[in-house]
């Protein structure tokens, strides 16, 4: 980040369900945390508000979802959080768990191998 003005912004990723979500964020946004707020998945990030916007992609995966290591140099995955979601009417504890990953082909912070979800 190069500017002098910073803010923490919240971005809505949508309802809690498995899949890939795309949102616009200021260039260089630093991802802080994912969580659930008012029944929606949200992502907080440290941003420079005046920066131009870029499209960012996030994967929401359930526990046990199968992944395969990409052999095509696919996107890097950076973990941003695990969400425990109560199911309406459930008596004990969360019954749905989602794991949120930022998908970024340029991310220097993502040091794990390129992972590609198997949505078959």
C-alpha cells in the first residue's frame, strides 16, 4: 500500500453456500477475516479507499470438499476463515462449516501449492 489514508471495509460475499464468489475491492486490499453477519458471509479488509478497484475471487468450501492439486499453475489459495453456521431448528451446535479462501494468481502471501476445487 502506498497511500496515507487507510480504512477497514466489510465486503459481502453472499449467503453461506459452497461456491466461488467475485467482488470488487480496492487494489492491494489486505484481507483480514471472514465471518458470518446477519446470515451473510462477509470479508473484512484493510484498504486504501482512493485506489482503483479490481475483481477478487473467493471460494467457500464445506468440510470434506475434495480438492485436487492443479497441474496447470492455477490460482493460489489464501485461507481467510472458517465459519460455523447453525442450521435453523437445530438443537445442538453448528451443522454447516464453510472454509473461505481468497483465490489470487498473484498473491505472494499464498505459499501453499495451487489448489483447484473438484466440484464434480
